[in-house]
C-alpha cells in the first residue's frame, strides 16, 4: 500500500498577518476578522456538557453503558477495563471538534494493554444532536512523543470502524480500516491577545487537530506496510497544506490516558489507577449535586448549615430516596438529641445529610463511629444506591461528604456492631453459618482496636474527642483512623470555612500524604 505523506496546514501565519493589518488600519475598536472573533472550534468539555448536546437515543444508551462513572468496579478495576473483558470510556475530559454540521467528540479509553499504544473513541454527532457514527483510533506513539506528550503526536495512527462499541469490532480485523491520509490543522485554542511589537494579535496556544481519511484495507497487509494498516504521523515537519476537514474525514485530537496499567498499584503507575477511582468517587457527589431533581435536597444542605440550625441542641437529618420526590426529614429532641436513621427503608438512599449541632457535652467535627455504623447497616441491608453520598455539617464550621469506594470492606469492618453479641448473629439470621461467626469476630477485633485508640470516651488518651477545638488536628486523626481501618470509604472536604466558600459548593478529596492532611483533588 502506497504511503501518502502527512499534509500540514499552517494556520498560524495567516491569522497573524490578518491581525496586524486589522490592528494597523482599524485602531478605533473595530471588530476583528471573523476567523479571529469566532469561538474556537476545538473545546475541552465536561460529561454534563456532552449530555446537554446529544440526544438520548439508542446509540447514546450503548455509549453511556461504557462510561467510567457507571462501570468502574469497586473491587477490581482491571476486570472491567481490559480489552478481553470490556472497554472503559473515560469522561473526565472530552474533546469537541466542530466541523460545520458534524461534531466530533473524542473520548479517552482506559485499557489494560501492556504496550505503549493507546486508544481513543471518536463519536460523530449531527446537527440534530444524534449520534451517527463511532470509530476507535489506535495510536502507536513514537519514543519522542512518549517523552513529552504535550508536544504534537508522532507515531502511527490506525482506525477501527465501530458499531457503537461492539467489542467484536475492536478486536476483529474485519472492521479495521487502513488510513489513507492524515492532515493536520493547527487551531488557536488559547485565545488572542494584543501584542505591541510588531503591533497585532497573537494566539496564546494552539491545538493540533488530526483529520484522518481511511479506505478499505487490502486482502493482506505486510508488517511494514503503513505500520500494519496504520499511517505515519511526523508531528508537523512537512509543509504541504490542506489540513481542514472537507467532510470526508474524521477530526480528532490525540488524547492520551494517564500512564500506567491496572496491574501496578504502587509508585508512579499506581497513581494512574488511583486517579481513575478518585474521579469515580468525585462523580458520585457532583453527579448527585448536578441533577435538577435534587435541587430541594441541595437547598436543605444550605439550610442545615446555617447557624440557627447548627446552634440547636439536637440533630437534624434529611434523606433523599430513590423513586421518591418527597424528602424524609427527621430531628432529635430535648430527651434524645440524636436523630434516628432508618437502616431498612422501603426505597434505597441516594443521599443523606445530618448535623452535629451544639449538643450538651460537645460534638465531633467529623463523622462519628455511630454515623459510620448506621451507614454500614444501610449498605448491609442493600438500601443504598451504588452512588450513595453522605453529607455532614457541624457547629464547629466543618462540612464533609463521604462515599463508599468498597462496600464489602465497609460492611465487613462494622459488621460486629450490627449485633449485641455473637449469639445474635445466628439467631437473627436463619441462614447464618460459621462464616458469619468468623466474620463477626474478625470485625469485632478490627473495630475494637481502632475505636479504643481514636474514639472511646472512656479512654482518656483517645485521639478524637467531642471537646476538641482544633478541626484540622481532628481531621488528621480521622484520616489516620481511616488508614488503619482500611474500611473502603472516601472523605471529601465540602467547602469548609477554611476556604471561605459557601457550604457544599466545592468538594475536595482529603487524604494523608507524608503524614499531613492533603486536599488533593477538586471535584467541581
């Protein structure tokens, strides 16, 4: 197969010349040329923005079923993401390239491959918002590109025609298409600014858009023929012109997922896996907050965080249940200031918020053991959705959100606290076996050890007390407790007063790093 060399469109010079002419001739606030005024056709958008632009038809439903937020396994990410099991579409950042009446959306794909290749999915959407086509693109990067992925892509490009994420299409040679030509269009995405010398307009950042044209592959492909069905991309050394999409190509921006595979959970590669799981937990929160049907609950988050509510001497709670429009509101009283949480409601919890107010004897600025036990019992009874979120607001000026990243670990750790003693394990459950008894004792040992160290009011050396006034110190000890317990939950700062933000408007994951509190990831 003949290799056509990549053709590059240099759009940097022409806009600059136009800008200089305009600046020189029209200094009195006259409009810039259309090409400079118009919004860039390349954008990086969120999943919510994508959903707003695309019709929810059958093809969308197939696509959505592979989104990472819906399919990251709590216990083993690699089982879901390996190519011989399934694919996983990452939705943290989507690249939109708008070409006349067709929009090209590029998604990163998480895979468990062992080589340097990486995959993108390009979804084509017409001007009616309908998904009309999808294609997998395989990139085989050069050593130079791997050394600095911020530079234009160099290596080989392959294209696989796709019937909306059929795994057969990804693996089968029958659907592979040989790339006949790749052109490059450099698009200004960094914005234009005035420059004095020479006077004019200058782009602050360019994005390289590949326009891929393909054709049917020959009956046999030699190993050295176009990279085995791929096409060489040299990063812009050639200067032939003609990079814009004439309507027959696929426009995309090479988008590489984070480095590392799911087989490595330590070191630099391990951070990639951690980041994937981190995004999932974030999206449980932002996904719930962003749903219009949850506006009434959001209003309650704000209401319960006001001083009149936090100065009360009894707790309040508000729960949002699946398939219910009415919120469930509860509160304590002067006799029993603590709110009773339903652990076996009719419908599943989507979210719950409760207060730690000005109760006589003090209150905790973090989730209490009883809070966590109540949540674990809810999950044990299968009464929480997969994206359940618990919120907390306190009289001491802290707000937190909590998600469950491993329900099995979470329930196992608190399992012994569901029963008064081991005898109750067997009497309360007619199907209980020796395994349940073992589970009880293992849970009791693990729980009792950390409870005494961190929370036991009868232990004068307990590290977390209701009378503590230094919130950051308490948080640090709570994170130490989380690390020791290894109970499968994630904690987020929910706009605490430390940041001077309104409660529950921003969410930052919290963890210990080198023994200190780190708010390392902003969800929204």
